C-alpha cells in the first residue's frame, strides 16, 4: 500500500530520482502481465503429444472453468494496477517541473512526447486484455469441440477387449504403474492419461488396436522401400580405413592388416567378378558394431595387442570389414555405445521403448557383447529387427543352447546363449558347427614365385613355437627338451625387460614380432608346433600357408564344456579332440600331424618323420581372399531370416512327396522333377537324407558319407513320409521339443518329430535314437556352399 503524505512524497520522489528508468518499470508491468498469463496457462502448452501443433491447447490438462478463472484474476489484477498507477502518475506529473532541468537526457524516449504516464499504462493494459480475450475465445472454442467429442472419446480411452490384442489391458495396467520408470515414454507423448497410454501402445508399440478417432494416415503410410541398387566391387580401400577410425591399438592393428592385404583383396575381387559374370547383386546397407571394443564391455583386447594378447578376433573383424566393403555394400562402423545408439535411432531413456525410426540397415554384424547392448537399448524393436543381425561367434552356438525355454528346462542355459535366433545367424571362425554359418577369415596367399623361393630357403631343423604368452610354455620342458635334440627352437614370447622364466635358455626368443616379420620367420622354419593352447586360432593356417608342418597335441579325453574350464559356459557341447580340429580334419597329413604328447616315443617319432617330409605351402580356398568374398557374397544375397515362411505343422504331408529312395535303398534323394520349395537356399535338390546309427550326431553321420549336414533341410524331413520312404517301422509318431528330433527309437519302434523349428540341430546324439539327418554336397575347398549355391 502506497500512502500519500509529505514523507511519502519525499520517499517516492527520491525513488523516482534514484531509480530513473521509471518508464522501464512501466514496460516491466506489461512484461510481468504477459509472463503471468503464460505461466497461468503453462499447462496448456507444455504437455503436448508428439505430432501436435505447438499452438494446440490441451484442454484435458487444464479445464475451461479453471482457465476462465485465471483470466478473471488477471483482469482484477490489471484493474488494481491501474488504480495504483493513477496515484503514481499524479506524483510523476507533479514532479516533472522539478526534474526537467536535471533529467534532460530522458527527453529522448520511445513513447510519444505528449503521452502521459496513465495513458501509457492503460495502453499496455489494453493490449494484455486483448490477448486475454483472444486466449479466452480459443479456450471456449476448444471446450466446445471437446464437449462434442468427449462423450465419444471417453469410452474409447478404455482398454478394449479385442481377441487380436490379448495383451492390451495388461500393458495398460503396466503403463499406469510404471510409465514414469523410463523417460522414453514421455518422449513419445505419454503423460499419465488413459488416452496417452492407448495412443502409445497402439501407435508406438503394437499391443493395442488403433484408436478410431486418431488420424491413422501417418501410421498407415509406411516408408516406401528404397529402389534397389546394384553392388559394385570396390578396389580402393582408403575410405574403409577412414571408416575404421583410430585411437585404439586394436583398430590400428586392424588397419595395418587391411593395408598389407589390399593388393590380394583387389585381385581376389577381380577373379570373383569374372566368375559371377553379370549376376545382379543387391547393395545392402550394413551396420558393423564391434561390441568387444566398446568401453562399456571393458575392451580388454586393445591394451593386450602389444603384449602378446589374442589377435584372432581382430584378424577376423578386419577381414569382415574388408569383405563387406569390397563387395560394394554401404558400410557404417561403430565401436562405442553412443555411436550405436545414434545410428539405430535409440530414444532418450533407459532402453524400454522402440526405436524412433525404422531401422535404416538391412544387416547388422556384431558379437555377443554388441548383441547384449542392442537388446538393452532397442526395446521391442530388438525383437522386430533381430532377424537382420549376424553374430560373429568364434566357437559357435548350438540350437539347444540358443532356444531360451528349452535351454532353461534341460540344463543348456549359459551366459552366452538363449537368444532365440535362427542358429544360422551365428557365424563362426571355422566350419566346425554346421548349425551355424561359417564366416572365417583370410591368410596371406603366396604366388608361385614366392612359393619356389620358400622351398629353396627352408631350414630343415628350425622350429617355431605357437604361443606368444609365457603361460603357454609353463610345464612344457619335457617336450621342448626332446624337440631341442633335433631342431633349433624359436619363440615369439612377449616380455618387457627380463626374459620370461618359462622359456628355456636354449630357445631363441624374438619377442613379440610385427606380422610381416613373423611371416618371414615362418617362411624359414620347418615346423610350427602347438602346445594345446590357444584353440582354433589363425596362426596354424598362416604357418601351413608359408610351408611349415603343423604339429599339435591330441586330446584324450576330448576337451569340452564338461571337463575343461576354457569351454565352460560356452553355448556348445562340441568335443575338441585336438588344438586345431579344422587343421586335423580338413587339411591333415602331410601338412598337419596330431599326436599324443603324453607318449614321448610317439612325439619323438613324429619329429623325425616331419624332418624327412617335404611339403609345399598350402592354403585352403575358403581361407583365401577370393574364398571369403565368394562365401559372404552368397550369404548376403541368399540368406534371409526375416522373410522365411512359417513352418508347416509337425507331421504335415506335402501334396506330393519330394523324396525317393536311392537305388541302393540306403538313403533318400530329392526327386529330380519335384517343384517343392523352389526358393529354398541351399537349393533343395542337393538334399540327401540318411538315418544315422544310434549314438551318432548328424554332423558326423553326414561326414561319414562325404557330405555336410544342412539344418535348413530339416523341415523337409520332419514328416511321417520321410520315415516311411526309408522303410522305418513307426508303430507310433509323436511331436515334441527335442534338439535330437526327428529321430527313431529302436525300443518300441517309436518315431519322433520336431515341434520347435529353432531346435532343428545337426549337433547332438544319444544312444537311444537313430537321428534322421539332412546332408548336402559342397564345393571343393568351400564347405559352406553346395555345388549349386552360387
């Protein structure tokens, strides 16, 4: 309250003199009024849903009566301000003469010269009042529209009972209780109202039916697929090196490898282009996320690159990147979680909501770490798009471990399994698990001139030990002592200052060598010897390619997750009978010798025999640059786990059986004129079906006949017809979830069919069952592809 008395006049006059910008105070009144208006109506503008106009007023947040009450209060406030400013104006006018001489610098003013203070205040008040009237009109119009549709919408903002959406009501209940648990729900417009729940659950997620009063145009207009573009082989890898980035020792190692192999990649691409001729190749948009290199996963590899740590994974990833790029596909590479989220379109929050946009990638290559990161941040989109993912998995994942429910019920659950992917989406370093796809890597290929030079420069008594970490040498003194009687032993064990005590004094240790120098060492050596670890690395193939004989230990009993710590927890029951099973089974003598190291006589006899043996450098075609390009090209163009048709019910018969019994009555063959499954890949006519002996896995049963087990053919055999054609006496037929089915049980003459397609498995055996096994042929040097797979 301002009192007008002599002392008060003096106080006000002093304020007017001291706080000279009194007229700015007048402007402040207007600004205050506008702020008060916006603050009072703030709820109207702040809780907009995604897609609303920024000028849309949400009357359901603040009702009409409350809004009109705010406007009335604002009008009363303006009237009170006018009365009090009238008193101030009289004081101002009375003091004009006294301040005219001293305050001439106020003559230049933004207001008209003849305007009095009262008129100015009234003008501001009038402008604010007009704004208030307009806002009131908008509110009245909005309330009118709202009253017309509110009755129709009230029922429609209740969870509908639609049998096509059985989870809708449960999801609405969950949203009521938990919608504030993740900011991503508010990002998509959820504000705690029933309507916002249903809009989110029907338009962002897909648990509820679309609301009839919502504009469905945007939801119905799915983005049009981009026109197909032909992939063109690339020969310049400089842009790939830029995409790979830098800053990590692992990335530096990968880039050096790619640079060193560039010439071989280019020549291989030219050869494959001639082989494929005019075959159309779709260009794919591909995201490569190397999860084990992210800081969130610990990135344990990068610090060990320069200390003798395992390089096999980085060798493989470098070759994968080169393959995808040279084949001509669009490539995006991420090695951090932030980059992954940005490329996928992850909304802000804790990862419970779907992506903000359709996935822009046809394929995603990652590892188990990256797979876990995507599941945590993609919400429901992970389930929608997981068919596009390819998981680089060194040791493989068997179907029994991949199926979450089955693995949990039958003791196959591990830290790395239970993803419910198609087992072919897992891609291994070696072709040891036909249930998975064989990705592989490449070894440097020698030309004929280099091969002749190596043959002439080999030292017949020089051996190189496979093992860069000192721990691998521990306890191997006995073997090394025998070997030292016949050969000069070289090692490449990492050390910082002092020689590792595990390495005997008679060993010439070169320390950790760069890859080119290591290659030169192998080109001089006669023998490359392994001590049982590491398993299935790239080094033995590199040694064989450089003209070495590889000597390794036979494991008895075989190593597996049941008896060896290294394999414990890995999603496979595979038994490993040697350090490098691929070298033993697919290459063999004279290049590979596998002996019992516990038998000193056998070990010493093998060394003597190797010294007398002459071998040429040898590299399997599937581990050449061309072999890898050919294999990955076939996968990208033919493997489609998103558009695969749903499985037929177990036991369902095809209209016309595609099988005939072979002339020798031992197996089934595909009928030559059968038109069944014309789009199958591998082509179904390569199928050969055998009934395995009891206790034999399909992987081994097919190899016994010089063939490869092909799990994609299991659905063709999952019927009574297949057993009948093989003349198997089925007294009863049952359908169950079991990774060994389809199979025949001799006791009781029972036949069993597979109930769950994800459990079709080449791996696994039981003495109780004769498994029905689908086999196929394969290209020479390329076991991943059948004869007609290109």
